[in-house]
C-alpha cells in the first residue's frame, strides 16, 4: 500500500466510500414520494453496479492500456457463470470455490482465445474475438447441452451431489454461512434503506479488483502496455516482443470477466447462454468508453451510469407518462406521451444511445473528461478569487 501515490489512494478511498454508502446514495428520495421511482437502491440493481464495475475494470486493462478492442468479452463472463454453478452442483453452495474456479477457467479460456486472436491487431483482432464469442454462445446454447443445459440454463437441482454441502449450511449461495440474498432494512423516517449481504461481498471484490488495476496501471508492465498502445510497430523495431505483454493483458482481463460471471451466479445460481451474446460484449465496450477508457475510475462510473439509466428509463412506461402530464389538455398530453414513450420503457436503448452520442461528441474522453474539466474550472476560479483577494489586500498593507 505504501507504493500507491496519494492521488491513487484518494481514488481508492473514494470508491470505497461510494461502495459503503451506496444504499443511501441510491435512495435519495422518500419511499412514498413521487420521486421514489428514480431511486435505484434495491439490492439486485446495486449488485449489478459493482459486478459490471469489475467487468469494466478488467476490460479497461486490455482496451484502455493496450488499445486492443475486444468484442468477445462476454464469453468469459458466461464461462465464469457456468463454472460457478457447476461448483454449486458438485460441492455445495459456498461461493469461494465457485469464484476460484470461475477465475481459473476464464483465464485458461482467455489464454486459448488470446493466443489465436492476438496474431492480428486492429479491426481483425476485434472480429476474431467477436467470432470466438459467438461460437461460444452457439456451443453453450445447443452443442454443449450436457454441460450448459442449453436454452433452459444451468441450475442446481435437488439430486445434484453437492459433496461438501452439510445439513446445517444454507441451501442458497453463501459466504461462511452468510446468505448472499439476505437483506436488512433500515427505516429512517420516510426513507427505507436496504443492506444486502451479496452486495457488500461483491463490493469487497470490486475494491480488490480496483486496487489490482491501480498496481497494474502504475507498474512497468502497465507502462509497456501503454507503449504498445502508443506505437506497437516502433516497439517491435527495438527488438521487444509485444505478444507476451498483450497476451498477459488479455488473460488478466478475461479473469476479471470470469470473476464477474462467478459473482452473477452467486447472486442467482443460474447460468444461461444469453450472457455470452455479442450484445453483452457491446455493453462492456460502452461502459468503458462512456466512463473514460484508460482511466482508473472511468469504467466504474460508466458501468454505474449505464445500469442506472437502464433501470430508470426502462420502467417509465405509458401509464407513468400519462400520470406526469395529466394536468395538460388531453390532445397535447397524448402527443407528448406518444413522443416520450419512444424513448422510455422498451425504447430506453434509444435514450441511452442519444446520451452516449452526446458524451462522445462533447466529452471524447468520457465522464472522466467532464469531471476533469469541472475540476480545472474550479481550480481556475479558486485561483482567480485568491489573486483578486490578494490584489485587493495589497494597498492596505
């Protein structure tokens, strides 16, 4: 820890504080108020925040540092989920063996795919990873049905062996007896806050994953990955082979995805082939770019941004819109509702696309660029105020 700079330590503490206080931050409005529909503090959504945050952090190590854009990272997410569920079926509901196997199997799978895909770069690399992901989806959906249970999905049944499952242990995923699904409520006046065991377990893994990413970013290995992104051809001319570095980054990124898949299965012990589709890989890319590729905090912000707005806009249906505009004349209200429902409910992807376009156009560096602009503006303003006050104080002296 002593080798971390003060700036990195502040960033790590910021993530820790946000993770700890998430149940309060995500429930800013009283439960009975009209604004409560914009709350997003219920456990399953907060779990998705941190799990996809881990996924985006790992993808950022590959894309943000090396510049290699993978469209197949959802394959490692699915492999991690299947591995964890198989451990539940064979050993029991303790999540640690499942998470360990998820990381190991995803790492081996990433090694095989990366060894082939990294023979090419640029768009050819992206197409190869997309092809492998779609082949993995097809295999999981139909060919490998004995291992994946096909379209039904892999789940735990009563007749599964579960050799290490004792009678006193919970019959749901747990960590040392603490059930991942347990939720404890706290009522403070009109507010209802929920604290979920699974969320805080996932948040601990998020902090560990974030700390490891800091060490990678600041290490000589991370510096070499940046050199690959800057000019790989020039680096090869110096006699340095870049493939071991890019392959290591690919494997590490895949292991992060495997951990995220294992945590998904720990929240809900069911693994399906849909987690391996190309749309899931595209979502990972959007999170990283939206937050700020190549930055430490950006992927976490991007994951939270997309998951929050996905939740908010998808649950605003026609009846909610009619309630908002019922005070307006019927004809005008119907027109407004008809227009807005194209961007909400089932059409929430359109709103997300527009937000993504706006951020890419006006903030090419993602949300982190916006945060840096605000910080620089504040520093200039503060500096200007200090200069003004010192200048005004000069005559008095």
